[in-house]
């Protein structure tokens, strides 16, 4: 679950509630990984309070601060029994340099493989993809060298994830990465918004949007670009990129890169009216069927109404 940052912690908390539910609800045992954050123990306390309010059974911190700690069996073991792992925001390059390629990072991957819910907000979202935005300025125009990419955990293969997307105008830097590597699917997640990614029954990987913002997907698989030839910090040509702006409830097949149909929601009041109308139609059908049971039945009923003969 990739979250764009600044998720609601005080109101309806739709995004975090979705994570707790997928981590097991009342049976959820959640490890909070605050390695990217510059804050102290209070960052774990904040999420522990929110997750407990949302019904989680247990919440604890697992915080390696360097690669030596990320190889410590005691620290790695903190993830063994987790049904949910939540990586906080902060500096994604710090998170990558401390965790990626270590036993702790492999423990996150193993938890993911066994079915634990793995989520991250802001920096914790970016590191989940195979290629991670390390840093770079915002802007709506893709320019050469405007961003740098590092290796992520690879929970989302052939993808690159950016966060705070609309709020910090990061369209240009995501497009720059896709222009340089058109095989990557660019995913930009707005604040207080999440993309929940699960395997489907046909083996495809499907993402569903939750929260109040949008998820922007850039598919450059058929694009034309001059990224290989542009020098210094000049704008880059990117033509033929397919853009998907996905809102809450939208489902997207990351394997085939296509939008999936969503069943329309029915207003409960309309459903009640439809059920009543359906009952009326069924009664009418029974009456018509009874009238048509036989000609003699019809003649007798008509005779009773008119007082005429029944022949």
C-alpha cells in the first residue's frame, strides 16, 4: 500500500483504516518502521495511538538506524510476527541506504510474500517500488537531470512511485524518469491517498485507489522521447505517454496497464424502491398468469363481473 503522505490521522482516517483492516483488523500486529524520519520515539507513539484507535491488537517500533543495525538478528526479528508493516515518511534516500539489500529489508520482503500488509507513507511509499525517486525539485516540465533514482525494495516491480504528487507539483520529475526508462510505470500519489496493490485471481497485479485525492499513472511504453540526446537541464520531449488520473474506487491492472471496470454503486433508497417495484411486477405477473390459466377460468371471471352467461 503506497500512501502519498499527509494522511488523515484525526478525522475519518480512511487510508489508515484501510491499512489496519488489511493487516488483520482486531487481530492486526503492526510494526512501525520510522527509519526515514528525523523525529524521535514520538513518531511511533503517534502511529501506535492511531492504529490502536482503529482497532489494531498490538503496535511496536522497529527502527534500524544504520546497516549494521539492519543486520542485527534482534532488530530483524521484530518483523517476524507482524501482520502489518508501516514505513513512515521522512528521507527516502536514508531509508534506502539503511534498509535496502540488508537482512531487515529482506525481512520486509518475506513478510510481504507471506501475506502481511506492507504500507508506507511519503518516503515509505517511494521505497516500495523497484526504482525509487531519491530527490529532485518539483515542476510541471520534464527536464534532464532534474531528479535522481536509487534502488528500492522492489515490492512493486517495474514501477517508480512518487508522493505528495499534486501538492508539490512533481509531474515533471516523474515524467522525466519515465522518459529515461519507458519500461517503468510511473505512479504519482496525492496526499491522504493510497494505492492498495494486490494480486488478482488471474495472476495480474491490481491497484485500487482509496482516500480523498488521486493517483496519476504515466505509461510510456509506446512513447517517443529524446531523453537520450538532451544535454544539461534542458526540457525533454515526451510524446505518446498515456496518462491515467485515478480517483477513489478506481481499479487499475498494473500488469496490462489498463483501467478495470468498477461496479456502479446503488443508492440504498433507490435499491429499496427497485425491490418494491420488483415485488409489484412479480404480483402482476402472477395475476396475469392466473388469468391465462385456461379460457374457462377467464370466461367465469368475466361472467361474474358482467352477470352474463359462462359458455
